[in-house]
DNA sequence: ACATTGACCTGAGAGC
DNA sequence: TGCTCTCAGGTCAATG
C-alpha cells in the first residue's frame, strides 16, 4: 500500500499519538522486520526515551528520540500503525509494539513482512546512505530541478518516477496517476520529452501528491476524474470514456488510457 | 544505464 | 466447501 501520501498519513498519525510520551518497553513479535538491530538492541535504544519529532523522506518515516538515535520505519507493501491501550488485543499482523508509560502503545503491523524497522544517529545522511533521491514533495525541489533529474535519462517515464534513487516517494499507483493526468504514456521515452512537457509533469506530480495527502491517501475520496478510483475495475477512462488498458510496464502492472495517453512511436 | 526477472513474504480473491 | 492459482500499491540482486 504505502506510497508518499500514505506515509504522510502515518507521520500525522504518529505525531498525534506517539510523541512526547516516555517509552516503557518494546516488544518484537517477529524479528525479521528488524533491519540492523535485535529485539534487545531496540529495547536499549528506546527504553526510557521519548519521541520528539518525525520527518518523512520518500516512503521512510524517521522518528527522533530524546536519546541519540532515530527510529526508521519502512512500510513495505502492507505496513500500518495502530495506537491503542496496552490492554487491548493486538491488531492482526503486529510485528512491533512500543509501550508507553501512560498505558497506551503504538503497534507496527505488516501483513506481508516486506517492511523494515531500523535506526540511525545521522538523519541528515540517511537519504544518501539509502541512495534516495530528493523527496517528491520537498519544497526545495523546483520544476527546474525535476527537469534536470528526468532529462537525459534513457528509459521510460514511469520507470524514472518510480525509481527511488531518482525521486523518493512515488510507487506504482501514483506513477500511473501522474502519467495519466499529464497525458503521457507510462512507457514514453524520457529523451523524447522536452522541458515544457517535463515541467508539466512536475506540476501534475505536485498536484496529485498534494491532493492525495490532503485525503490522507484514502483513494476512495479522490476526485472521480482521477484514474486511481477506476483502475482495476474495468471502468472507462474518466476523461474520454474509452476502456482503460492494463499492461506490464517497468515490471509493474500499469493502467492507462490508450486514447488520452498515446503509445510512444 | 537501463529493463527484465525472480526472490523475498503472506493473504485475499477468483475459478474450478 | 476446499483446493489451486494468481495477484498485490515495495525493494533488491542477478542478468542481458
């Protein structure tokens, strides 16, 4: 599930629930989710600390503790956060619980076990170490920067949008939406797109991610002229009424309108 | 450099 | 009902 707007939702949720409370204990239900530590190591890092702030880079959520380390969440395809009483039953697929002294706890769940939890004492260098490009919603990322990132690359538009080392935060769903609203085929070769076209892609990208974040990534609330509510439903294109096409592009199942997004020659 | 494939994991849903 | 098959919004390594 989680792409940038979803992780933004997790950040808001974390900020509203997990900040400024003392951590009493941690409990790891499945240590395969731990990136670079053990259940004991995680306990040492977190016990007695408080989360003070969070930041997001791409699909990663980082939480600063009152000690030295930051906790790093990646949600894979099926990660989520749940806050509630320590005495409630654990939610399904709980992998890590962080118990606070107020009797509540924050639970990280992951159905498919593809997410990771790690830690770092250098959040500034995190993106470089993870080989991540700039965050797609970074206010410092201007149209000209985006054009420079995309231009002169070989390969297709969708592939570049999804490439986390080029630009961080966009996955399969939102790359399709951006291509759709830009009127470009997902397999369009980047070296055939001029600066004006890429500037338009940039504007579409920001608008789509902004709108999606405003709706907390809840795709059922998106405007019906978006592709997302219609993909995978054998619906018609919300712009022109033609049948939506499905094809594997850049290794992923992709949806697009063959009329609004003509195939590259 | 780039695309493609398969692997990592598990569960939901479709089809029989 | 129960079985099998396919697919899933992420990422990585190996290969061409």
